[in-house]
């Protein structure tokens, strides 16, 4: 009996320590794939029923990757544990919706996209009496400010409406009250120049309570609203629609549904900027032509 008890103690010690170092090693919990698939389905159903945000048609691999990152930050071992927190803790539910949404952008964080936006805007906005731009599932205030500054650079902003939509009231409030730390302006100026900017970024911002905010002339051209790409319908006609950051997370059926929504919202000769090349089934054949070789900017021609 003594020998048996000693053997049990040794086995427990080996399960918790490295054989050579003797240091504690925490074992990572790896659920069976079929169990985690069930947990994921239950969580997404709960989020849809409880909060009205439907991620069930999103790309499941992308959803799991984001969830695992959130679980690691919160010290959770299973999706079931995460679901329990999400349903009973407001902070956890807010963190989940942020994790599954579009990551916040910083100003001019994608110089190539900014340069391409400048190129296409000059071809689709000047001909309209009141041009409208839709930043669908906008990545926060700084993405919208980037677009506004670029249009101002070409003297296109002052008669253009930028409609920036976000999926939740919380993100909407953040966008409306956003500001930039003063010490970031130097970095943003360099990013602005790499994107083709030729002026001073400080011309478009002023100091308020120790932080930089857009000047009223720029801020007034951005119309913020809460909008759900998964459930809502077309709400206006646009000369330019940009959605390059949210689409990669959508599953095939949802992607086609959203692209059809963009088609219904895009004026003839308007431009659509998306994440990758159009597939044959994405939009009506023959109604779009590529604007920039090797890039996913398309003009609607019919």
C-alpha cells in the first residue's frame, strides 16, 4: 500500500512538472474537435439571441482564431466558459463583440489602400451632384478621418458625404467622441506622406483638451450611424463603397449576401473597393470592370 501511494504521488508530480527542471508546467486544454464545434455553435446562437449580432455565417476558422485569442487574454480554457462569462458579464460581452468585429484602424495604417482610394475617388465622385461614400463596417474614427483627409487633399470633400457605419451603439459612441493623442501626430504625418499626402496633417486637426480632433469643416462631412451588414437593407445610393476589412471574415453565403447589398446600393459608374478579386458568383457578370490592375477596385458599368 505504501508503495502504491508513492507511485500515485510520483505520477501526479510528473504530470505537473518537467522531468528535468522540476518547474511547474501548465497543460493546455485541447477539447475534442466535435465538442468545440458544438460549443462554438451554441455560443454564436446565444450571441445572436441575446445581443442581436449574428456571427453564425462568418468564416468559422476566423471566428475560432479570434475567440481563442480572447480566451487566452482572459485565462479561459473552453468556449463554454467564455459563453458563461458573455451571458452574465457586460464587460465580457463587450469584449467578445469587439474581438469578433473589425480591428480598429489607425490613420493611414495602409498607405497602399490610401493611394488607391485617391486614384479611384477622382474617377467616380466629381460627376455626381452630391457624391456619397459608404465606409461599410468602418474600422473606427481614424479610418473615416483618413478618407476625409484624402478627399480634402483633392478638393473633393467639401461637397461629399461620407457615411461611416458601425455595427453597435458602443462603437458609434466611441467614433463620435474619438480624438488623437498629440504625440501621435508626428507618426501620422509620416504615414500621410507615404500615402501621397502633400500638405500638413495638422491643417485638418486642432487641439482640444490636450488632444487632437478634426476641424469642424472636416468632421461635418462624416455621417456616423449604427448599421448591421448581416441584417439591414440598402439605405442610400453611393458613388463609392469601401469594405476591405470586414469581408475576409464572412463565410461564402454571407459574403454573397453583402456583395448583393453593395450592388443594390452602388450607383452606375460607382466604385466598389473590397478585399479580394470578385468570384464568378459574387455579382452579376458583365456589370463590373476592374479599375486597378491586380487590385480589387471595381467600377459598376451597368
